[in-house]
């Protein structure tokens, strides 16, 4: 988006028109646009309002009702933190006792808004002029929040803040997403700010290598309703501990686990299979979880746990093992046909065969539903017929 379009999008006329289109169905977009132009609205204004209304609809699942008061462009919306994640970031700075926070990579201002809503001052930097225009509108309800268009690292020294947050861009022309050398601004330069400010937080991709976490930082992998959305690197007063932790968010519930990244012991398959949450796996805390639950790995190289008794935990999904089968398509097809299974949910870990490859080869036509886990057990490929607990 160019700066002129951004200013048009944030204009009172566009905001009013977009609000009137809140409940317009996408399938009616062409007819509605034609009606608005016929009513005398400028084509550029109609296009901007239609686009904004569409982006607000897409933003609601991620940002909630706040999306109806915000302005967006598509690239910024795709990169914006979910509302629940932004609230977690803001909570860290509030707990750290910060009075003002610099957001080095403001984007459309989702994280900066959450910090401002906690009553803290905000200086939001954005390198792209059009995005800065939109962010200024999104932060306008808070008088102690301001947006600066420019290079954040070059201008940070002049900002009167005691906390710093950054969500560096993680894509480059080579397509790599998890190499810290490709972050913008550079990850090492952002992490070096930890010694200069009361609190530092950096949102990174969940695939960040463990060796990229500086000594003394807290690295917390976060999953929201089953999706691993980020790893937060926290330092100074924003860190609750040094080392690795995992936060599992499901609805209104939050559950946290932390500890050393030791591997769990492996042993024979028990009556129950446990699939650790992705945040626990990414954080390297499967061993900690196994010790807490009295469980063990099904194989030294596979992040499935097993136990002989049912276990309820927010950090893993539990399945009752119904039968262990060889990972042989003919055998699996025969056994599933015998059970009248027509729909199969397939999970895999540690095997090359994909659900997309296996499902059509089974040729299922039954009326029942089952869950099949393809994995390694004691060094050998196997298939487990299981049912969720």
C-alpha cells in the first residue's frame, strides 16, 4: 500500500463507509461497490472502504471486536500478533514495572495497542510510511502513544522509554524463516539492547534454534488453541526465569511449564499414548513433562509419551491404545475394513508416509471413524489404532 492510499483508508469518509459495510457478504461485493459508485462515492474511496471492511472481517478471529476500529493492509494483518499474544507481551512489561515501551517494529500497532491499554507510554517505530500512517490511527485512542516513521535502531536513543519490544521480520529473498541472521532489524542488535533497558522482549518464530537463545534470557514458546504461534525472548525485569518455558493457552486457560531441556527415557508402549503440545516440544521440555507425569518416550527419537494409566494434563493430548499394528498398507486396510471404519484421522511422527499418501490407498467405505498414529516404537515403524481420552 502506498502512503496516499493509507491516508485515504484512515480518513473519516473511508472509516464511515467501511463501518456501514460491516455485515456485507463477500459474495455481494461487486453489487455493493456498484451501488456505492452510483450513489456518488468516488471509486478510490469505494475501493478503500470495501477493502477495509473485508480486512476487518478477516481480522476479527485474530484481534476480536477491536478490529472494527482499526485500519489494515493485507501484509500487515498477516504479520500482526493475535490479540491474546499481544496481551501476554503487554503483561510482561506491566509486571516489569515499565513506564514506557518502545516498539521497534510496530507494524499496524497490535502489540503497541496492548501495551498502551495497560496504561504504559508507547513509542512505536515503523520503517514503512504507509504502515506508519495506519498505525497512527490504530494508536490514536491513547494520548501517551505515538508513532515515529523511521529506523528504530537509529532513533531509539532519543526515545524516553525503559522497555523495548521487537517483532523482527523473518523472511528474506532466499525464503528462509528461522535463520536469525536474516531478521530485520538484525536479531543480535536487538538482543544487545538487554543491557541498556529495564525490560526487553523479542517475538521470534517458533522454529528459532535453541542455540540462538542468549544465556540468561527466558525463551518461552507459546501455543494458542493448539497452534504454536511464537517464541518470546525475555530479558531483564521482563524475564520470569532464565532458560526455557512453554505456555499453553486454550480459551481463557493458561498453563505454564519450565525446566531443563533434558531428554526423557524411552520404554515399551503402555495402555495410553500422550501427544505433547507443540510448545512443549519446541521448548525441549518433553523430558520435564515426562517426569511430571511418570511417563516415558515410545522411542528415543520420537516426541510421543506413553503410560499405563490415564493421565489428564493441559500439556498433552491423551489417547487410549486400542491395538498395535504393523505399518503395512494391506494389513491396515484389512483391519480397518473389519471394523467398518470409513473415516480415519491420521497422525504421524518419525515416518516418511504422509496421511495424503496413505488415506486413498486404504480405500475405506465404512460408517465408523477412527484415529491412526503412524510412528516408531522401539526403533521400528508401527501403526497404533487409538481413541481420544
